[in-house]
């Protein structure tokens, strides 16, 4: 009886070990794919994400903007900042997230403008 119990335990450990190894390989592959995607997005944009602590997508979700337009960003920022003001019963935490999201989107707009200027200065061949 003990022999069968030991065999069942060993088989169970092997199954769990294989599943863990497969999950680990999948996680490494997903991490590599995400790093490649960040690399394609541009080094400046990735640096801005690291500095602000927010990704571009997260900042867009917070301010509820689908495309980067300075007018839409400013309009949504002002509304959300006022709504979350502590004096009107809002949340300081949410208000600070709104500020950080606007800073991140402003930085992205600045990066895009700089890249557009650099593209405009390069001679066409």
C-alpha cells in the first residue's frame, strides 16, 4: 500500500513540475514579446513610462482619451481634476492619478512633436 501511495505522490509531483515549467516558459515568452513591443514603441516613450510610473495606455484610460490630442487631454483633465477635488468630496488619490496621467500624456505629446520635427528636418532622398 505504501508503495502505491509513494508512486502516486511521485507522479503528482512530476505533473505539477511539468506544468510549472511550461507556465514559466510561457511567461518568459510573453515577457520577451512585451519587451519587443516596448522597443518598437520607442525608447523615449518607454523612458517616459518609467519616469512617470504610468504606461501610455494606462494614462489614456485614466483620462478617458482614445487618441492623443492636446485639446481632449486638457478638457478631460480639467473635468476629472475638478470632480475629484477634496473640497467637493473627491479623492486626493484619484486627483493625483489624474495629474500623473496628464503629465504622462503631455510627455508623450512632447516626444511625438519632437519626432515630427526631426522627421521634417531630415533631407528626403
